[in-house]
């Protein structure tokens, strides 16, 4: 009897049921985590384009400080004159000098697949303080002045 009890206590390893329970738990965790990670990636891509636009605006501020007579400057000029090291996703666009704050004008810039962000007379406040997340965008976002709106195109 003692031998049988000792043999049962020495058994090591998982039963099939225990193994299946672990697999089910891991599947549930993965099902929850994968969409959340996807949203984080979308938000990061969106924020990266906004950061590129802010860099262009800051480079334009330096340009206007050194060239006080200028009223507009494009991204290519900022880069060729050394005010902008890398334009990132904002490869083309124009910054217009204004007393109320400079504005950025670009075409629609892709940030994830077919999703786009467009800056239409966007101020620095509009670029930095949009309340939209990249994961909320279906087709695109337009930043006009100090506000951002979702595009609902089909």
C-alpha cells in the first residue's frame, strides 16, 4: 500500500485536461491582446505623421526668423537650406507665415494602408491637440486651423 501511495506522489507532468486548460487560457489572452496591440500601432503611425508635421512647422519658424521678408516656405526649401534634416511623411507642403500662427498646407498623407491625414491651413495647436486617435480613422482626417475632423468618404 505504501508503495502504491509513493508511486502516485512521484508522478510528474501535466494531464491532457490541464494542458488543454492552459491552451484555452493562452488563446483568451491572445484574443484580447492582439486587437489592443493593433490599435497601439495605428495610433503610433498617426502620431508619427503629426510629429513630422510639427517638425516642419518648427523648421519653418526658424526659416522665418532668419528670412524675415519671406511669407511662405515649402518643405523642399526647408530641407535644402538645412532647416529640416528629414521631412518624414511630409514630403511636400507649404508653411505660410501669419501673425496669429503659421499654417501648414499639405495634400493627403498616408499613415496606414489607405488611411490619410491632410493639413489644410493647420496651426501648430491643431496638429498637436487633435482628439482623434489613429485607430478611430476609417478613411482619413483633415486638420483645419485648430481642429481635426474625420473624413467619412466612401
